[in-house]
């Protein structure tokens, strides 16, 4: 016989209106859970269909939405891995391209000893090496950054003056412009300039747009890829240097080893390394503002912002992900499926996540360790990806608005 559906508490306002609620560490415990939001309707335990690949649509929601999430996630993970692995090589190639321009400038300069020595051939050589450097730099960085215009503009800035001086046999003016051209290229090669123009700390290129498409100025994302040179960074819009304005100061690395291990412990059997090709940790927090009073500025590790974690595992293919997802579900228990959109209006509202829980050795509730604890969270498979979020020692219905800035992520954005 089909068991009745249970409506879980969906809003903080609804929780506040219930009598007999206890509040501990921001968690509310209602005496009786009432119906408040049809979007959070879930099935009772035991009514789930057998675990299936979500992209087939067998779990009751549109397969094209799952496919969209998988495609967007593939692009995001690829960009994160590029920053972790390929970015240093791209910077090296960029610097080598500029070195070729500077070396050519130096070579030309050493050959000029008489007023008639500057020639049109020298100018052509400088123009060619400048444009070739632009192409090399673009190849190294594309499609993450586009430095071609930067280098071409530096070349175009000086070539006309060099051509006039050569035509007029004005060696003094020619050498002066060579020195200016050299300085112009040197300035865009300094570590400070490169780290800001092509930044990976913080990341604020297309990756940030992909992760939080409509909230790039409002959200700060911690990023970690432990298996890729232990890479960690932040993704957020940079702060503008203004007089009388104090930007936040982050005093520690994002998602250090200790925090990642703590998250893995909460996840328990969700962590399935067999067949996994990538492991990515993200957290989503409100980006702290610059302030006008120094005593009010944020100063501390990014973890103090209490971002909502999202754990992503990528496997070699969809079948492997399905196999590991099934293993995870079998190692714990499920209690129906639900949307975790927290009222976000988007086409992805129909996507349902597994309500999943597993037992652990100890307990994180009220500092007691008398009984095995239980961790409650949400799981989703999309193609070769398995997502986990919202893991806590507090049950699903005893937490409201836990999603925080996670709702600004690509997982909750409407289909264009």
C-alpha cells in the first residue's frame, strides 16, 4: 500500500509560527511538523524507486535538466582543473612570449650606432615579433583569458613612431621609442601585474560566472581540488582599492586539509574513490563587503564565513558514477526525495535529491557521544557526477534555509 506523503518544513517563517519549538545552535525542533510548502513534498522511507541513473528520467524528473547540470558541471570542473594544473604553464608561456619581444628590442638597439642605421626592416621585425607574441600568449591562455589585444596594443602604440624615426634617419628618437617599447612590455610581465590581470587568487574570470551565474558580486566561493597539487583558491569579484575603504583580509588558505577531512568524515560512505577522476570541494558564502571603518572589516580565515559546502565526485563515465552512487545508497539509508531549492524560482525546481543518512562512530549533537551519531544530507547523480550537500547531525526537517548562497550556484539556475 502506498504510504502517505510527508510535508517537510520549508520556511523559517513557518517554523517561527509553530508552538513548542526549541532552538539550539540555530536549529528549530517543532513539536509537530505541519504542511507548509508543496515544493518540499517527499516520499516516506521505503517508497523510493531502485537507484537509477538520474539522467534517464527514471526518478520522476526531466532528464534534460539533469543533462544540463552535467554539462555545466563538466565545464566548471574542467576550468578548475585548468587553474590547478595548466595555469602555471600558461603564465610561463606568456612570459616567454614577452621575453621574445624584449630580446628583439635589445638586439635592435645594440646595432644602432649612426643616425642612418634605423631601417624600415627593423620596424617590420619589431612589429612581427610583437604580433607573434600576442598569438603565443593567446594560445597559452585561451579561452580562460584573452591577452592578444593587450600585446597587440603595446606593439601598435610604438610602431608608428619607430617607422617615422627610421624614415627620417632620427636614430636618437628611434632609440628613445625602443626604450619606451621595452618598458611597455616589461610592465605587463611583472608578477604583480600578471597575478592581477590573469588572476587565479581570486578567480574572477568565466569560471566565477559559471559557478554563480547571476551573483558574481555577491558570493564568495572556496575551491579545492586535493588531487591536483593540493590546489585551493577563492573565487569572487576583486575588491577595488579606494581611499577610506577597507577590504576584508583573509588570514588562512581556503578549505585547508583539516576542514576537508572534517567534511569527508561527515560524508562517510558518500566518498567513493574507486573509478573517480576528480574530487572537488566548494563552499558558497556571502562575499564580505569593504567597509569605511577599519574596526568593522572582516579579518579571518574564509571558513569563518560559514559557507555551504558542495562536494563533487567525477567518475570516468556515467555507468561508473551510477555504480558508485548505488554503493553509497546501499551503505546508508534513504528517506524519499525532495527539492532543495529553498523557494528559488527556476526551471530546475523539479529536480529531486535523495534524502540520505548514515551512521557514524560518534555524535556531534550537544557534545554527547553516548550513541552512534547520524549524518543527514542530500545526494544527486548527474551523468558522471555525484553531488553531496547539506550534511549535518540535525535531521532535514529540523533545519530551514540551510542552503545559504548555494542557491546562487549553477545547480539552481533556470534553463535559458
